[in-house]
C-alpha cells in the first residue's frame, strides 16, 4: 500500500500521505458515470489495509502511551466498522458517494487539531513512532 520510501518519514506524515492517496483513488473510482469496478476493488483493498493499520498498530500504541483510549476511540471504531461494511457489496455510485462523504468527515477527526494522528504524534515516543513506520511498511496486503 505505502511504498518502501515511507521509511525515514514521520508516522504523522506517512498516515497523512496515505489519506491523500486514498482520496485520489476514490476520486478515480467516481471519475466516470459508473463506478470503475477495478479501481474500486484496488481502493477498497487499500482502505481496509489502512483501517487495519490504525486498528492493529496505531490505536494500541496510542492507548499504551496515553494509558487510556482517546475520548473518540469508540467513534473511530464505529466509523471503521461502517467503512468496512460499505466495502463489501458490489459498488453503486450513490453509496460510494456516501462512503466518500463519510471518509471526508472521518479524515477530519483523524487529521484535525487534537485528532487521532496528532495524539499519536504528541503521545507516542519517537522511537516507537519509528518502529510503527517500519511496521506499516512491512504490513502485508489484506486478502479479501
């Protein structure tokens, strides 16, 4: 999902960059009149991989560093479950557009001031952040 060039960058920049890639991939799915199925399939694999990174790597590291979950952890998990559910059926334009709108709001929670990524940046020790970047780089693609 992320290139090996991610090594040496910060956790914050790696995750923000991946959001930008996901946004471009989703826009590509919606570029025509109908949803581009092959593009959507690549996008959903990438999106579910990204959600897995957040759930399996980042959230546990943040909870460990803060000694408690962030206030909005339950909301992020609920969003992640909804996002995953929207990736299952054959895509129809209207619900892919709804997914796009959901993701835009979700990204604001993760990227904004006091958001998930900022909490990771300010609470997880630098050496753990570097380990997480390496773990993200090595995280295998999902099999659906």
